[in-house]
């Protein structure tokens, strides 16, 4: 293997991300260990993202740009579906080029990472046989300001391919990162956070203190199989953290999912996890941990 390349494939879904692409390409091209293959998957952009991606990749044989015109999935599945499209294309290209890898990374188009980011994540996985998911610490930018505390986010993660094979591949579902974390936990496997690896999410995301973010989370929890008792108890947890108005966003989102009969996930493993989530909240120690998770 060429010393400048690492033992991983990289996939980046793109949808109307023209303004983000130059920073993204500089970030990936500047990695101390570049991916063996980087697939940029345009998911039906209506701006010039596809043309710009093709222009930026000229002369880089390890980068492929693929596209599809329409994403047929409903809104809460579009992120997972876009990632899966890019991943399937990456595997097909890898087979055609006789490339093999141990790891797969997914990097959002609105995220940049420091030069050793993926090298550090691969190194952390290699020394821990039970580690199947890895992330660095990501700071979010919004409104010209940075959040005070970086956190492990889903926008720049590394997965062990043998684990993805074991659980049926990268899922097309709401909250794919959470679903994969649940599957890892259920198998006694690890999600590791590499604090030395840092990145920047360049678009302000929905924060827990905002009703819109909690409403979306309520919809997702309904889709993933959470029962009404658990949704009610989680609303009480949010009430303690962010107050009445915002906590009602979570419950209203959950009820919207039920009222509109959004299609729920077929994965019984995930549904069982969320059906039993109220039991974890009953235990005081688990409740304290959950609240702390919400605050970070």
C-alpha cells in the first residue's frame, strides 16, 4: 500500500453543498493518510454541486464522483439513503479496481477535519479489536461563532467493515449513527471517541435547546419504535433540562409521527431497544447519565 494512503474507503453524500465543497476537498486532500478510494455521491443536487465536484476531482485517480437524479425516500430516510447510495457505489468501484479495505469512513460535505483525523481514527481501531465505530471531537460553527464544547458527532465517523457486514450493511433508516451504536452495544462491541482527532461542522445544527431540533428527534424516535410511555418519560427528562416549551417539541414530534402513521423501522433489534427505553430511565443512575448526555 502506498504510504500516503490509509486502510479505509471514504464516502461523502452531497446535496446542494456547492459552497462547502472547496473546503471539503482541501480537508480530505490534506489528510496524512488519504482514503484508498473517496466516493462523492451527489444526491440530486439542484445547484452546481455536481459540476463543481467533478472539476475539483480532476487529476485525482483515487476520487470518484457519482450521481443520481432523485432520492425517492421520505425526508427522515434521505440522509441514510444518500449515504447508502454512495457506499454501494464505492464497493462497486472498489471491486472494479481490485481494492480492498478494512474500514469505511463517512464524512458529511459540511464538515472539515484536521490532517491526521482519519489516521488517528484508524490507529485507535487497530489497537482495540472490539472497536467497530470511531469518531473524533467535532466543533460546530454557526452564526460566526463556535460552540463552547466539541463533541462526538455523526458527521465524520469510521466503521469496521466486518461489523457492517455482520449487521446487514449501512442501514437506510432515520438516525443511522444511533442505530449502528445500538447494534454495536448489543454485541458487546465498542464506539470509541478519539479526543486528539478534531474537526469542524461548518453549518449550525439543531441544538437540544431548540424546539425544532427536539421535534425532529421526537419524529425519529417514533420511527425507530419508541413506545408512548417511553416518549412521555423522555419528555419529562427534557423538561428538566430545557423547560416546558422546548420539551413539548419532542412530544409533539412523536405524536406527529403517530398521527401521520410514518412507517416505522422493521428492525426488531432497534424497536426492542426503544420499547424498553423507559426501563433505563427508571434507574436513577441511568437517568443522571441520560441528562448529562443531553447537556453535552
